[in-house]
C-alpha cells in the first residue's frame, strides 16, 4: 500500500460490492475503497453513524475475499473513543483491510461536505490515533487521519490538526472539504506528509485531475461514490422505464450482457475447476 503511492497517484475508487471490486481490479486500479456513505446508502439509511463496526468489517471481509487489491476502509470516527479504536483496528485488520481513515467529528457524524458538523478536541483525536498505532499488528497497515476542521472552524485549524495528528502517529492526512485548487496546493505546502484528496461529486471541493493533485503532494485520490451514484442512477432509470412502458427493451443496450457478467465473475473458471474434481468428466 505505501509503496503503491510512491510511483504515481493511487486512485481509490469506491466499490460497493465484491463484484465491483473484481471489476476495478480488471480495469487496472491498484487499490479500492469501502465508503461509509455508500454502505449506509446501500442499506437505506443516511451517513450519520448508524452503521456498526461489525457491519463495516463484514462488508470489508466480503470485498477483500473477492480481490487481491488492497482495500482502504472508512472507519467513521473509529466507532468510539480510544479503547473502541483498538477493537476497530483489530477487526479491520482481521477482515483483510490494508488501511483505514478516521475523522475528528463528534457523534452523530455527518457527511464531510455538509454543514452542522462538530469536532472533538484535537487531543482526543490524537489519543485515537495513538491507540490505533499501538494495536496494529501489521506495520504496513495504513492509518489515515481525516480532519473536518476546514468546514467547521478554519483552514488554519485544519493545518494545525493535521500536523498534530502526524505527530501522534498518523501515516497520512485526509483534509476534508478543501474548496479550490489553490487551497489544495496551499495545504500540501503547509503540511509535510502523505495526503489524501477526496474528489467526491456534488461537494465543496473542486474536481481536480489526479496527476495535478499528485504533483501538489497528494498521494491518494479518492472517488468514494462515483460508481455508486452512476449505478443507482442507471438502476432508477431502468425501473422507471419498466414502470412507464411495461418493458425493458429500450434499456437493454445499456445493460451488461449475460456473457459479460459471467466473464467478470470468471464463471468458466468455476466450471473448469468443478470438472477437475470429478476427474475431468
């Protein structure tokens, strides 16, 4: 994981199912991401801290079982205080996760690009980071500290918190809701360490090019809901067409074919292995 971001921008597409993780690997992505926003929305609830650690860990296990790619997982606020964070790291590591990010919001948390958020004290967040560092078994397990200070207090507070979190042991910093290319560049100059840029749509941040961000100093580029939003828009349009027209014929050209689906699932590989277990018959 750490080596991957040294050779170019590490693009982190949000994958909301094990099959999508397989597709991302096939396309050529070098890592994938489990979004709390996508997991929550897929379960029919908003991203306000309603999903449990156990649900996150189980979904992470399903994804890591389906792909060889490293998975970075959203860990919300760490699911509690410092001692809770110990268990969070243990469960995420046991689920095969390569790294997590935790944010410095108070519960109930909110989407990073919405108003109405509150922050915990920087020292309380640093305690969570120290707890995570203390219990991780794999030194390559990446701990990313997210600060939401830019949208709550000030840019200066976001920088100060980022530096403090690095001192506490964070491997990388995720500054949420920076608002312009100039601000992204300024933050990279002000904070010395690996950075993650969140290129989520419909938020406060400008949607910048990955190479541009990498040149600034951002080693990981996150696309948490891009595929999710596209897929659910397509699904809604298909169901609307069926309801209005009584058939799906007009939507078929935009669908993945049966052969394409079987190919993505490596269906024939399963059949071939099954045959060998029966002596090739």
